[in-house]
């Protein structure tokens, strides 16, 4: 399957609603992000849409590497003024990882290139996508890059279309207890295995600093 199909499917589903409706960041409702990452202790969250994960505590350096600007402290009041897809959310440092939720690039190729560039600067970078729309365009993907090299990219959707780069990764192995999961749910397992299990945030989780809303290069 070519990247044009991935782009047309993912970005049609991941489009941010108009300011008159609920504000989201690639399907991820802002209130859920604030409740998860700005609360102390943090609360579990099941991400949807797309997000990046980078093992760094240097938020300014990550913003620079992603081309993100105009950081605004993440509060419920600030969320009311968010624009459309020109916004993303950068998390505080969670167990040594910083997450960026939102659509930072316009195509899968550009997103993979960004993931690879981030890994060159920070050693490792991952990009995840999980779209569930009631059986119409459900899809999932993940991308791993290390030290400037794309290690793995795997996209699958409900229609059996797929796109892969690199060799299968051990994080993709599904246990017998999970063999009935849809691929987009497996992506959540992969994210938990390779970064932080965001569905298990709680008092045991180390959170440093606060998140920020930022403008993206797409705006």
C-alpha cells in the first residue's frame, strides 16, 4: 500500500474539529490529556490519534527539533483558545520520556523522516498512530528509529492494507491472551512495551514539570 492511501485515510480521520466543537489534537481530546499529565498523580489515559515519544527531559530541545513554537502552559483556560491543526500538546517528562500529541507533519513519509531525525538527536524516537472510528477507517501504525536510522515502520488497517519498513520487531509479538486484539489495539501494547504504559499512569509514575500547547509547522 502506498503512502498516499495512508495519508488520505489517517488525516481524514485525524482532522481537528472546528473551534466551535470539542478541541482535539489528532482525535485526542485535550481534557483527557490535561487530566492525564497535568494532574498529580497523573491519571491513566488510552491515547488515540497520533503521538511521538522521545527519551528526553529537555523540552526546549525537543520543541526545536520538531519545529514547534509558541509554547503556552497547558491549562484548561488555554485549551479554550486553541486553533485547529496548528496545535500540539507536549507532555511533561514522564518516567524519563516526553510525549508530543498531534499531527506534526502532513504525510507519513514526512512523519517517518521526523522520527528518524529525532533519533539522530536524542538516540531513540518513536511515532505511534491509533485510529478507531467505529469500523470505518480503523487503523494503527508505529515507527521506531535509533541513532538516525529507521528501524521499523508498520501500518495496518481494517481493510487488510499494510505498509512496512524494516524487519519485524520483538515488541510486536502478541501473547496468546492478546491474539484476538485488533492491530490498532496492539499498537497500544507496543507503545507500552517500548516507552511508558500510559494506561498505567498513577502514584508510581515519576512526572517532572508541566506540559505545553505549541504551534506546529503545519499551521
